[in-house]
C-alpha cells in the first residue's frame, strides 16, 4: 500500500522540495509514497482569487478565509477519505513521535499549510475532523517547512525505506527518552577516546551503559520528558506500528 500525502498550500512548488532527495526521494521513485498538492486559490469565487482577508476586530496581517479553505479541505477529503487531516498552526498541539508512527501506519495524511495570521477559527468549528498541530514552540512564515518535516518523519518509517529494521526503534523519543550518545572510528580523536565499555564486546554492558546514558541525558537536557518518563513510562512509539500491522492481518 502506498502512503499518500496531500498538501494544501498556496505554494505547491515547494513540494516535494528536499523530499525528492535521499531516502525519501528514493522511496518516492519506488512508489512507496505519493504526493499531491492542492492550491486553495483554485477554490476561490471572486475575480481576484482571494484566499485571505483582514482580521475581524482589527489588527495587523491577513487571515485565511474559512469558506475557501473548507472547499479545498472537502475536495481533499473526497480524494483521500480515510486520511487524517492536519492543519499546521502554532496554536496546535505539538506533534510527537507516537503520532508520527500512527500516521505512518495509515493510508496517508492530508496537511493544510497555514499562512499569514492563521486560519479563520470557524474552519475548525465546521470541520472538527481537522487536527491542529504544531512542529514546535516556534513561528514560521508558513506551514510548508513544518509539513515537509512531518512528511519526512513519516516516510522514513515506511516499510523498506530505512536499511536496518532497528534504525527506527533505537532513536530519541522511541522509549520516552533521548537517544544515547553515538561514537565511531577513529578510536582516539583530539585526545578523546571512545568509552571503553563500547569497545568491550560485552553486549549486556553496552546495553546497560546506553540505557543509563539515555536516562541521564534526558534528565539533564529534557526535564519535561524525564518527568513524564518517570511518572508514566510511555510505550515505544514504534509499537504503534506493530499493533496496527497486527490488526490489519
């Protein structure tokens, strides 16, 4: 089954962008995923093809019109009725690796790219199936870069995209922790040596060291993750994919 991505954007030329390269690009050529863009401007009804208007109540900037966006969303939903619909907005819930795994396990995703001062709120009231998400606590000039990041995160988890099956499981956030530090040759560089335990050949000791370092680094660098991990250890994000595959069989 091909993972089908649909992007609602005023700048369709931004896609696939960097996703035409490396793992994602090769997967696109191999038809492991597909990409379609929809320009909301094609759903306007006035001669100026207006997709935005001034904010009600005054203020700077422009707001994306609910009627135009809804028509574009409805069109996308008819094309991909089973695909979740995400709207990229700083007001959305930060996306997580667990949610990425859920998306990658499904038929695809439709992503609406915000612009200007954002969306007319009535779009979400009238289309409650739209999931408002953000990439992080930052503000971008538009949702396109965030959409590219989310697609990249999904595509790399598709079957056959990454070389080693373990590549997608031994990573940051998979077990609710940051990933342990990585090293490679040369053994000594600028007076710094690879930790002896990693050169011991004792896999049990290596695993224990990696777990301890992951916990220590998470506690020091991401106390928010650490508190969540200690209070309610999260399920491996990749287990979402495994469960979905089992249910589909």
